[in-house]
């Protein structure tokens, strides 16, 4: 009976409690590399968005009617930039001292 009383005494001392969460060591080990991968993905997506939103600079175009017509039909938004580039390269610079307009103004 002594053994039975001992078991009952131990059972009376028992206090139920909520079990603690089992730590997942694999998740703890992956937590750092996961944040690095997330940061790299965000940086790559920002780089791609910045690259896609960069204004396109028009390539040099020979000022012919055919090329200007093709640009006007295919990329009408770029036509103004192409015409500006052509006018800068083919027309004289009016702000340059000693340029064509200064010699014409003396006449």
C-alpha cells in the first residue's frame, strides 16, 4: 500500500499547464537567408522597373522622308525627339558667337 500512497501523492502534486511551442531549428537556420533572398528579389524588381521606365533616347536617324515616315507610323511618341535631334545636328547653332546668323546680321 505504501507504493499506492506514493503514486496518489504524486498525482495530487500534478498541475496541468499548456505545453510550450516546439522550436523548429530548421526555420531558425533559414530565417537569415530568407530575408537576404527577399531583399535581393525586391532590389532586382526595382532595378527592372527603373530600367523599363527609363526614357528611351532616339537612335540617330538619317533625315530622309522614308525613315521619318516609318518613325511617325511605328513610334509616334518618339517623332518629336527624333526631329529635335535632327535639327540640332543639321541646323546652325544660333547661340554660338561667330556663327552663321551673326555674319548674316551684319549685312
